[in-house]
C-alpha cells in the first residue's frame, strides 16, 4: 500500500467522521472505500449529462427499463450509417458526411449504453433478461 497523504476540506472530513462513527469504522477506511467506489464508477469519463441520464435510470419502473432494453436505432438511420461507413471505407466520404457519420455512431453508442444499463438494472432486480 502506498502511504500517500492528501489534504481534504474540513467539511469533507466531518462527513467522513460522521460515517465512521455510525459504521464503527476508522476514518481512513471510510475515505478509502469512498475513493474506491468513485474510481470504480462505470460512468466515469462520460459527459455529465450522460452520467445523469444513466444514473436516473435506477428510478425507472421495470416496464420502462424493458422498453429501453428493446429500443432500436431507426431503420432509416441504420441504413444511412451503413451507407456512410461504405463511403468512408472507399475513401469517398465528404467532410459533412464524415461529421454526420460521427454523430450517428455517437448516437448508436449512447443507445447501446442505455440498453446495457437497462439490462444490468433489470438483472440487479432479479429478472432473467437473456
């Protein structure tokens, strides 16, 4: 273990001290656990709006989560993305088309992340979602 020392604001120390007292732990154990949890956050590195959206999904009903899990990108967008990917592979894509492709890919990645988050939440709630 590294003996690294950090300074924290008094307000944070007082919160950690309250948690330590309530849970009969040492303050350093409480702070270490909170740091580990923060760094293990699966949403770390995502834009703040996306983090908020994914965390808010925890409060959705099971039906809403099942709906999100089944969500698909519109066929017209899938076809457009496929056509742009072909143009990109052939080297015939324009700058505007490249930007459009990047947006479609990003939207697809966000959709996939929402779907997988919905699936994970449903599994945590005891559903078999295979």
